[in-house]
């Protein structure tokens, strides 16, 4: 059994590197989360994460299945957010 010397926190999982030129900045993706009220009765809320460079080459949308959550796309968000507007 392999154990870490420290507990893995939720915020550690959500951090990704965003690159500006040759500099890598660690960003917490939760800062990019937006919540939208779809319906008041019954109350239905959706949330999404959107990250975009200043001049995106295009837009990529990642949609998870039932029971999923936006952060399951963190590796894709990290890989494509330098050049594309990404939404999960």
C-alpha cells in the first residue's frame, strides 16, 4: 500500500499551470467557476468553468455524463487553455 506523507486536499487537485509567455502561473480553477440558476421552481442550478487566453484560436466545450463534475476535465483544461477558450 502506498501512502502520501501529507493528505491530498481538494484545492491541490484543482490547481493547474497557466502559461503567459515563458512563465508558468499556478491557477485555482475554482476561481473561474460560474453558477447559473436555470429554474426557480423547482430550483435547478448549473455551474461551469471557463478559461480563455486573450486571443483564443477557438472554443472547446467539455461535457461530462450524469454524476460527473467539471473538474474531471482539469487535464484537458490545462492542456488546451493556452490557445483555446475552454468550457467545462
